[in-house]
C-alpha cells in the first residue's frame, strides 16, 4: 500500500477521464485504486437508500465473488458515517478501537485493513469505494492519494451522468 509516484496518479486520472460509460469508469477506477495504492483488492458499491450493492470488484489474485452482494448501511456504523459525512475513513482490524462490524467483515473477506471513500454526484453520496489491505493500516499519504483519485471519479461520473444536449 505504499504511495506510488505522482506520475502513476496522473496516469490513472487520464485513464479515468478517457472512459465513456459509468460501467467502464467503475472498472477502471477499481483497478486504479489497487494499482496506485498497491492494495490487494477494491470494491465499488452503489448507495441505494439504506442498501449498499457491490457493482465492481478488482483484486490482484483470485476471482471476485461478491458482485451484486448487498449490505444494509445501518448495520455498519462507520460505513454510514462515510456516506453521511462524505469523508474517508479507515479501519485496521488489530486496532482495539476498530469498529467490530467492519473488522468482522474484513476477517470474513481475508483482509485486515480497509479504506472507505465516498463517490459523490449531485452533492450526495452516489457510491462507496472500499480499498482492502493486508499487513498494515492505510496511512495519511494513502488517504491523500485515494482522495485525489476519487475526486477524478466524481468529476467523470458527473460528466457521464449529464444528459446529452
């Protein structure tokens, strides 16, 4: 999860801007978060009321197996906080103060750290990026890089969602 040089962030942003559909944007985004943050996996979900539905997953090894899986946001207080405040949060399972709902799910998925960032559209949380890690918590530098990437995702999503004139 070490932060890559600024060139990798710029290259990822260019790839995001070159997408032509929301589906393509989400796929490219999941890969970009994994590559730029050197993380093992990323899931991007859609917020639908109190439901969070997994739309896209990318991982370095193995096959994603939770596509279409839904979670009640109200069952995960920290996730709810990210969606409501639209501020990133991270979880590190070995931390004794870590949210038990989040750490339980992390263990089930085989990871020990999580960085969550909201995807915004029309001044609301449209979706959620979840970057998974192993072996150490996400650091401030990781969060800053992820925020730059998600800002690009937000901008491209707004453009793709605009009706054609």
